[in-house]
C-alpha cells in the first residue's frame, strides 16, 4: 500500500532556461540518493526525495506543454495554472493532489524497489520476485497512462511475461484483470498473454 499524499502541500513553481521546476515547500534535507524514487513522465522527471514518505513529488518539466495533460491530475488545477504562467520569480500555490497522486507514488516506489530493495538473508528480508513486481508495475503504469510514455505498461508486461503463470496461481486480487486491460489496450497476444486474457474477468476501465 502506498503512503497517502500530503492533504494540501504548498508548492513553488519557477521557470528557468531548461524548463520549469515544481518543488514541495518545507521538505527536510534530502536523504541519500538511494532513498529517492524517480519516475520519467511525459515531459518531466518526477522525484520523491524520501521513498519512506512519498507524498507529492518534486518535478522538473522540460516540456511544460506535454505535462499539462496530467499536471491537473497530480498537483491540481492551481499548480497547472502556475506552470502555464511560470516566470523567473517563484510562484507559490496550494496543491490539490488528484487521481494520479497515489498510483504515481506507488509506481515510483515499485521502481525504487526493483533497484534498491534491501534483500538480506541475514536480516530475514526476502528477495522480491522480479517478474511479479514487473507485472504489478505494468498494471500501475496502465492506471497512470496519461502521465507516461504510451508503451510503458505494455513493455513492462512483455518484459516480465515469464511471471504470468505464477501470477495466475497466486491470483493477487484484481491484478490479472488489470494486466488483461494492459494487453487488451495494446493488442498483445502470444505465450503467457493469451493465458492471462483467458483467465482474467473482463477488465474495468482505468481511473
């Protein structure tokens, strides 16, 4: 379960030659790099400085026009308008976390786990199944499709299709249906994917 975003954080929006920065105001000093989660979004790089409490990310927008397609659903309308009007003088606005705030934070946390999960036999921390994690990320990427490159969910599903058999045996609630939605939207078929489509109930439309 992903941590809930801050209810209404204050963000600062500033334009520069290389784009527009959106920063959550009042964050503590940044933790080490391995404790940060990052995510490439359409037109932006999103950064959660502390993976233990993601909240809303900081963002560097290198294509503010492309990012307008999803800014409202992450930071709320006030921040989207501030980005459109951004100049060298910082603008501070109250964010209103939207429908993408939780799934994007969960997706970033999953990518962090794929890279940094502290598996340790000595400490009793089990390793993650990379294919099951990859399939979970594919389902999350589908939920976040408005903010991501168009093929990200399908690419993750194909990369980790070796885990589909184990997934269907374990049957995590809703995951097979979510992945069937990924395959259906991308027109995928073939080994593993056909079994997934045949076993999953009709997928619901993404939020």
